[in-house]
C-alpha cells in the first residue's frame, strides 16, 4: 500500500492542464523533423507531407519512447491517452470495437481505420495487435475518408515500426509479473552504408490469466502469443527507396471471463461455466512500399497482403449446464494496391496530391451451433468476397488574401462490389443456398480553412463527409434482413494549436459536431438468438477535446488529455417481430461511448551520474473513462472510473531495470457488457485487477 500512496501523492502534483508540442520544426530533405522537447521524431507518411502540428486536423501522437514509458503492450491500452478514444476489452482478440467521438462499431466492420506501416487492417478480428518495437502511433480524429476512404468515419490509427535507417543495434527485453506473466523480446536493426537496412524481431508472451472459473477450477483467460516482424529497406538510388515489411502473429487464448450481472444490485457473480472456451488466431501481414522522389514530387506505391484465420469455441450459455455451444471459424485474404503522387513544396502557393486505391477481400466463415436442450444442430457457411476501387485528390491553396490563410479541398470517390453465398444445414437437411450481391458507391468531400500564426500555432475550421459501406448479415434468418445499407455523416470541427511562454507550454483544442445518418445498429435476431445489423434513422455526436504538454524544467515532462462526447440517437425506432412492439430510443445515449476520457502523466528524470548508475526515471499515469451506457435503453451503466499506473526505471548505459504497476488502487469496473436470450441473463467482464512486474532491457 505504501507504493500506492506514494504514486497517488506524486500524481496529485500534476493535475493541471498541459500537452503536446513541437518547439522547433525544420526540414531535412524529404522528411520533416519535429523536435519534441528533447525527443526527435522523423515524420514519414505515405499520404501526408507535413507533421501533425501544422495540419488542420485533430491529431495525437504517441512516440515509441512514450509507449515504453507508459508500459503499453497492445493497441487497446492506448485508450484514454488519446482524447475521446475508447477500445473496450471484449475478452479475446476476435473483436476489438474502436470508438472515436462516439463513432464506432460493435459487431460489423470497423468505423475507425487501422494502418500499420501503410498496410490497411480491414477486419475487426485483426485490430488487437502487439505494439512492441514501434516508432510511433498517430491517431487522427474525425472522418478521414478523403485520403483513406471506406470505414474511417471515426478516424484513423496509424502505427509505424522502427526504421533501420534511423535506429541500429540489438535489443533484448525480459518481463515477469504477477498473474504468471512472462514475456521475452529480441530485435536487431542494422544497415550497410545507409543503402540497405534490415530489421528482425520476435516476441513471446505468456499470461496466466486474471480471473478464476469456479466451475472448472481454472483461470478463465490465460493466453500464449508469439509475434515476429522483419523489414528490408533498400535505397536503390538517391531518389528511389523500397521497404518490404512482413509481420506474423499467433495467439492462443482461453477466453471470455464473463459473469452473470444483476442489474438491481449492480453486482456480478463469479465466472461459472463448464465448457472450454477459446480463440486462436493466425495472422500474416505483408507490405511493399516503393517511393520515387524528385525535386518537385513524390510518387509512391503501396502493395499489401493480409491473411488471417480464427477459430473460436464458446460456451454460449455461460452456465454450468450443457445448454448451448458454438464453434466459429473465419478466414480472410485481403489484397490492396495504392498509387499516390504528391507535390513536395508545401510552402509554395499551391500543393496537391492524387491517388488511386484498389482492394480485394475474400472472407469465409462457418458458424456451428449446438443446441443441447432440444438436440438441434445448425451449421451456416458463408462466403463474402468484396472488391473495390477509389480515386482521390486533395489540394492546398496558401496565401489567400493573407500570407497565413490557407484552404484545403479534397474529394474521393469509392465504389465496391460485394457478394454473399450462405449455406445452411440443420437436422432436417441442407437448405437451398442464399445468394445475394450488391454494390455501393459514394463521394466524400472535405474542406478546411486554416490560419497560421507562424511559430505560435494555427487555427482551423473543417467540414468533411464520412462514409461506411453497407454489407450482408451472413447469418440472417429472413431475406429482408440480409442486406444493410451504408451509413453517412457530416462532421464540423473548429480547432487550434498553439505554444505559450516561449514554447514552455503547448496545447491544442477542438470542438466538433457530427450529424450521422443511417447508423448501423446491432439488433437481436427475430428468433432471439444472435445478432444482425440494421440501420437507424439519425444520430448526432458533439464534444470537446483538449490536450497539453509542458516541460517546466528539463528533467520533468507533464502531459494532459481530455475528451468530452455527447452522442445520442435522434431518430431510432426498433420494431420487435416477436413481441409486436416498437421501442423508441430517441434522445438516448449511444452505447459504449464514454462521456469523458482523461489522461494525466508525469515523468521525472533524476540524474545520478555515478559509476553504478546514470539516472532514475519515475513516471506515473492516471487514466479515466465514463460514464458509459451499455444498452440502447440506457438502463445499465458504468460510472466514471479511473486507473493509476506507475513505473520506476534504473538506467546504466544501455541496460535498465523497470519496476512497474497497473491499476495500483485496484479499481473495480466493468469493461464490457452484453445480454443473451439463450439464458435471459445480463453478462459483464470486469477490468483487470492490480498487476505489477519487472522489466529488464539490454541494448547492444
């Protein structure tokens, strides 16, 4: 408890508004270098020329150093460090719902895009990735459809791995913690005469599990996972570069630490089901980036291929009795190709870029449901191939009436075709296959007006259209429920970024309003078992985001991030075929959207400068989220909750030992909720308890 009180007291000293800023921006060839209070980050992006600070968009950056300082190990753990970003813990890697500003998706295709080294991750089952050995994470909030296209209504998460041209050496990382946590990582980066660079890394994780199943007398959520990454970068000529990136992940986890929840008492029972539940995933992701750079423009090609398969076994009743068991298998092959050409001189009167993007996604799933109460057994096989193409353009016109005034205009056209073939087998025999096909297309424009105050910052106003494609309910019971429509949004944003007190304090602020049409809603099937996607009439989301960073002295860094979102249904009526009743959800809050997200962090470096030690780095992070409504009726909620994390690092040359802890105060909260008609029960998953451990880091 002494450690808890020490870190809590330390944290109380930093509850002041502070955030992110570059105190110097300078050009270095084709790259833009942001000097972040002593940390240098080389900004390279396939589609953006400049750094996040000078773009008219609400954006956040987590550097690789900050990821290490905050002890972040997977993509879900960046929740709340980014204003209005929420990624709930579903219980397995199978589904990772991501929400930004209230825009998100629970059960179908994601509404927040994920790109890793330029490779798109289209399916929700691929989102939960390990993020070891990365250079940075960029999060762009608000619709990014002009440059990124389909399914980026909420925003974009860009993850970049380390480049062997910027980083060389060998790293070894070892971790041990309570709850039988063990992790080992090895990576090596090198290059030859700055012509050929190479990198290879591997990481193994074993987690014993956090929660007990009282029926099986075992942990409900252990996991073993392995990930590996390789990269080859070749500077063929001074203006011609090639990057080949390959990544592989395998995870085997017993899943679903779900427990019965009593909404009257607000209490959750013990985990109490009898059959083995699990999720295993294989995923291979590969990308080839080629860049040709002249004095006037940059021509880029991004090719990618991603394969994954996932196998799930689920005790669907979550009770000690043998009632329902589901086996679910899914497989995806996704190919994409993008060409982009853009001008390089952004300080000129006019800059531009054009692009074309194409993809093919082949998706297959098998859903095997065993109803042991009546002997019914149903197998559904679905194939869902999709292909599409898009063209886009964005222009920036500077010096409009005033040297500081700029106008950004962009437009994109997306077209895609999709087909669904569903075969259903029951104890009565094989039914005729259900075959459907459809296509979707959409124009997504964007306009932004920006005023630059030079080194003191910018202000901007932007309007953009968001679009999320429609699709198929592969397990629908009725023909009229087979296809659901696209959803659309118009987003309006007013923001500013500025530095104060001779770059001592940097902050950015944004206000947003989103008008959302035909929102894709998850609803219970007519038969009461399983879910399908339908379209609501209209929703709206509005809110505020503030982030800040300050270095009052060289050894101390303070950061703050806050987001407020009010997201409500404005026109949503649900007719239930089984009961014949219509429920009106107008003015109800959208589920799984926190009203508030908060992050406060502080890092202090104590210089020792002795033979036995160079320095000690002390860090603390406070994150909070809530209030969260779990249902459309708004009758089950999670009040605002917070977690306190801390880390102390002892550093000598290229060796360090870290002592860390998460959820130091042992906060008890719900991270996921659902209701099932199979047992007519509410179920929840609790957040992870107090955890602690030690890291050992070697650099050669």
